[in-house]
C-alpha cells in the first residue's frame, strides 16, 4: 500500500503540481487549501508526511506545525518557503518541521527530500534496539530517548541524527555524511541544517554535566562517552 502525503498550500496550481508529482512517484495524496482545512482533514486521515507551505491565509504553515506539535502529533513535515529567508527556515525547524524546500523547487530534489524524511521516520531494522552513550539511551523498538530515566521528546529528524551519532560514537562524522544519512542530500550543499539540528540536540541533552556532542572544527561532529 502506498504512503499517503498531505499537501497543504493555498495556491491551486502549486497543489496540482505537487499532487501530480507525488502520484507519479508512487504516493497517494490528499490536498488542503490552508492550515484550518488541514486540521479538519487530519481528523479522518493519517498521512505519513505533510508538505506545508508557510504563507497561507487563516492559519499559516508555522501556526499549523505549532498546533500539530502542541497536540503531540509527530507527523513528519516538509515546509515550503517562497524565499530563502534564514529566519523563516530557522523558525520552521525550531518549531518541529523536519526539512524545507525553497520555491521554486526542483521536482527531483523534492522527491529525494520526502523519501529521506520517510526513511528516517521509519525504524531501521538493522539498528540494535537499544543504543547508549553515557546517560543517553535510545530504545528503537519503542522509539523512546531517555536521559538517565527521563524521557526526552525529539522530532523524527533529531531522533535520526542522534541515532547515527550514537551508532558511530567516538567517530568523527562529516557534515557530508550526515546530510546524506539523515537528510538524503548526496550532492554539494551549503545547507546549515546539520549545525542547526546539532544545536537542538545540545539544548535537550547537554545537562547535568554531560557535554558529549562535540564539534571537530573543519571536519564534522562526534558524540563521546563521558570520561
């Protein structure tokens, strides 16, 4: 059964382009014309992912994502922004979006990013069910992260990034490797998304004396066991 993707955009032409492209790529689609319409449709539909435009009437993309996350709805979100405004991008990622694409976007890149989000939102069966690094533990069967015994709420992207860091703990992982493994970006990119998500993990996990997520200047990142 193909996965369902909800497209939320107030421009009919953009919605038509997106839904046609996604259907050709093998996905089922459902459309919403704004954030309020999307919330209504979510009562009876459970999409695997949502593509959400930022600029919409009634309830914009930011408001919709904030509403979803406040209701503990962790449906993966790809945001569309009409301009490469770093403030818009940072705000979208901070409130819980998983990735973003700038309009006008390339169809191939859009599909690659969607597939990457879906891939990292699905449990990797080859990953050991329990991963640990100092006070941090990941129970992959339950999809739970704990710091000591306290459960930590992570977005799907934060979870996947932490999972890769701990799987390869002690190793220095380049931004290129992380962009490929977490975001499915396997081409040259100036994206600062890795740095942004590393900062989110530190805010949630650097506590009680633990500061294990290290930046190796000019190379990448690693997570280390406490000494």
